[in-house]
C-alpha cells in the first residue's frame, strides 16, 4: 500500500544546515508524522531514485535549497527532473538564491518558492498537500498562477527559534547548532540581514543544551555553532556584547559534554567581528573552547571601501584583532573580498598592504571575490576582474602557506552571475 506523502530533500554539503532546521521543525507537527522523509545526496542519485519513490507514494514533494553560486548546476538539474518526471512531483525551491530572486527561480522550472525562513512555511505546504488543499493562501511563498502571472504572498513573521529544534531527532542528523539568526550590520554584499532580519534572535541556553544532550546520546560531542557573529550570543542588538550570557552557554555545554567533548567558538562555520575581539572574548575561547584559531572578517584594507560597504568597523580594528589573537596564542584567519564595488587603484594598494602586514604578523589570509548576490544593495553592481597586483600577492602568500580560499572559482561565478 502506498503511503500518503513523501518529502525528498537534496542533502548537499552546502545546504545541510538549512535542511537540518527544516526537518527538525516538520518533526514537531504530529499531523505530519506519516510524511516519509528521504535525504538524497548527489544530483544523479536524485534523478535516478525519484522514480521508485514516486511509485511508492501518492504524493511526492522535492525540496531543493541553493545559493546563487549553485544556480547553473541547479538549473541543469531541474530541467532534467522536469523532462523526466513532469508533474509527477512537486518541486519546491528555497534558500538564499530563491529568496532573492523568486520569479527567476520559478522560471527555472520550480512549482513553488519558499521565500525567507522556511520552517513554518514548509509545514503549512505539507499539510495543505496532504489534505488536498490549495497552497495559494500560504504566507511566505511565490508561484506562477494559471495565467503564468508571478504571485508573491504576504511576508511571514520571524519565527521564535525555541519553537523548533535545530536538528532532526527522528530522522537523526547531526551538524552545527544554530544559536543566533539575524544580523544588524547590513553589509551591502551580504544576504543574511535581508533574508533573516537585522534584529538578532537567539536560541535559548535551555534549547541549545537540549540539542547538545541529544548529540551526546549518539557520542557526538564536538559542538560547533551557526551564527552571524559568534561573540554576540545573547546580545539584544547584536552589537553590544553580552559576555555573561555567552559564558553561561559555554559553561552549561561543557558540563554536558565532559570529559572528552569539545566546543568550537569563533571558528568555522562561523566567524567574529574584528571589533569584538578583546582579551575578554578571547579569554572565553581559551577557557572553554578547543579551537586554536579565530576567523574574522576584514574584507578590505581601505577604510573608504569598508564605509561604502557599510561594514561598520575600521581597518585599525582589524590590526588590533589580529594582534590580540596572536598575543593570546591563537591563530588568525582573516577574510578578504577582492574587486568590491567602487574600488580604485589606491584601495587595492591599501588592501595589499593590510594583507602583507597581517600575514607578516602570522595571520592566514582567506580569499574571496565579490559576487553580486540578489536582494543585496550590491546586487546589480558590475563585476570586475581581480586586479593583477592582488593576483601576484595572493600567489606569493599561497606559495608560503599564508593564504587560501576559492577566489578564482568565485571570480568565474561572479562574471556568470552579473550576466
């Protein structure tokens, strides 16, 4: 006998964190207990396995989350899926790119776009589909109507992070724990504040610790966090730090995962603001965390460019942060973005100076190329080739083991994105 409904998620490395949160939310709805969830890795596996899943279920929903950098491979994928399966499954897109360009995403071949946070939206979609009801009145979605007109429904209210677990507990999956959502800094090249809001929302210590206990029950005791700024946990505005709250979180987690568990704070997959690097914040890392490195965002060595990007920090604060990190016996990873809008030759020279100075102090330079992401202030800015002087310096630093990153691949993608 066929079960009623199946949800398939394309569980790619780049999109694991978002699907962990979504499936965790779905699992809290008893009405959806009979929804069978499939986690499929790889495009070929999805194309080939979908046939059998369709045969075993009355209705099939395929969820695909993607970044703009994945746009072309997802475009190829949805064309193949549409040609092979046509209307036999409902194809839903979500994530940063579909949120930024819902109409373009629908024109790729998707049936629905989930715009912004997806937990409650996806729950409602699945309930409507299960009950053979129209999804047209659900907030937070976009679709093309019968006349091929673009329809965008009302924006959904921000969710309370404590309402849902950050990880699935029935369809057991593990990963970094999202502790904060939303960023107040509104950097003009970054999608985060436009998608998740400018007022930070923090998951409570109790909720986080509940997930840590769940992970420990499976002997998973390396704890990492997802947050726009690792030192801002508990802050009411995301700018004024609340270190007692952050320390209490670390104390309680350490108590759960002792004796062999490890906490990672201020390193991958999250970074910290340079002005938030102090002896006090680094002291918390040294006391409670296992990482030997801190990742900070510098982005440019030109104060003029930092101001034009609305970064909200100074070049001086970057020097100070790296100095403090190294003085405290930690390694510094410093992010830079090349070819930012409005850069002049003088700005390029200042960025080169900062990279050389920081690497001379012992920092590692992590390299990126500017990409015009939808929804951001810089979405329509022209893309430029990375300056030859930058190329030369990065080559030199890389050969010495002082730089890494995907700036070359991003430069190619940026050109495609701008077109």
